[in-house]
């Protein structure tokens, strides 16, 4: 019998679902909205290969994203997913959220 856990918990299910699966575009969009202005520090720690400052500056300077941290966050997450394909898992996102102190931002996104 399963019991609801108190507080914040990140997903933990089978390898074909849960944290070892690839995030959907909808999930990335929701996460981008939630991390918002934290996207630059998040980009510096996300695995498997964090972004460098030049890549972050490039995203920041894109005219179509000017001054919109949520759109900049989504651009960063979309690039991350495109360059790491099968390695760009929900697990990587959750680990980065934990390291950045933002794990509550994942609640109800990756379930």
C-alpha cells in the first residue's frame, strides 16, 4: 500500500519511465517558466556537459529572447536536449535542480 510522502519528492520510477526518460517539450517549457531568472546558474551546472559563459551570453543576446528569462531558460534547455539527445534525461535535470537548491521547482512536472 502506497502512502503519500510529505514535503518535496522527485520522481523515482522504472528506467523506462521516471527519471531515466527524456523530458518532453511541455515539461521543459514548465521547468523554464519555474527556473526563470535562475537559468544562467542552472546552465553552468547541468550535466552531462554544462554550458560555458560564451554559450550563456549568446542565448542572453538573442534579440527574440531579449529580457525574457523564461524564454531564455527554454532556449537553454532546448539546446541542452538537442546536443545530448539520449543523455538529456529527467534525472540530469533533477540533479541540477538539487545542486542549485531549486528541487521544489520540479514538483508536478516530471510525474
